[in-house]
C-alpha cells in the first residue's frame, strides 16, 4: 500500500500570495492532520480532520485553512503568505481506533516564501 | 497533554545499544507514551508506544517505569541509519501530537 503522499514536494512563493498543499492519506485512514515545521524546531500542530470535520486546530492565524474531501484527502491553504511561513509542511494520517493514535507522516512539502 | 523532557543530544557507537531517556512526571493514568523519530529532511516516523507494560517491536523496545514518570527507548543494535532526532510524546485520545525539541542521536562508526 502507498504511504501518505503530499504534493508538491517543493514550492517557492512570493509574499502576499496564497498556496494550496495537498495530502492523500493511507488507504482506509479517515483522519488527516497538518503540521508546520520550521528549521530547527519540532513539528507544530495546525489542523486535524476526521470524517471531513475539523476536530482540532492549533495556534495558527486565520490565514491558515484546510478541508477534507469525501475520499479523505485533504488540502491546506495559506493566504497572504509571510516570510515566516517558510517551513516544511507535514501531513499525517491515522486510523480509526482512538486508543491507537499511531500517525503516519508524509515526506512533506517544503515551502519557501521570498 | 503531559510535558516531556529529553536530553538535547546523545552519541552511540555503531552496533551498541542506544538508550534514550524521557521524563514525563505529570503523565495521566490514561496517557500513552509514544516515540517518533525524524531523519533529516524526512517526515517523522512512528517507532513504538505503550501504556504501562514494556513493549517491543521490530524497531525498538520501550521500557516504562512502574510509576510511569519516565521511560527509555532502546535501539538494540544502533546503525548509522538510526541517526535522527527522537521525540517522546505523551497523549491520549487525540491525534494532536505535541513535539518538543527531541533528542538528536548521532550513531558513530
């Protein structure tokens, strides 16, 4: 089975632009989470979606939004990009069992804002 | 979720066991201990998790103290490919992983 796939792998944007990042979870997984990892830090939680509903949101501004589609894939949107949004954006998928929250991560999208 | 404390960095000779400690003194009774690692520029990788009992899988062993206030991840025969940042996380009922700074493990030839 394919793992978590993210696209694109790398992206360069200009300040003020918007960006859409995509994630396909592992087949059968209904939960998708998004994380931001800036250089030298651990990943920071942005959103979690389960069955197309937002279940959690981290401390990020409203410029960040996400959605999950009927096939459980997900998009992360960031508007009005700032230089500080440059980071590795990670998507993770998880199965159904809440007591076994083993998450599987994709390789990430490296976003550079110039 | 409970906070964890890990050493910033550790070295381990190739072929020897790597023992990575984690303190989680405020862990709640229903919170699990999870370990992930992140090899440079890749997404984090799940290693192992446990609640009370020691656990072992093909990658590692997890030893949790009886009072559950600390744990140790053991890589029995470290290889160069095990060089990574290792994160200890405690949580229950949430897919929201809270990553700290982790331990940078360097496996030395």
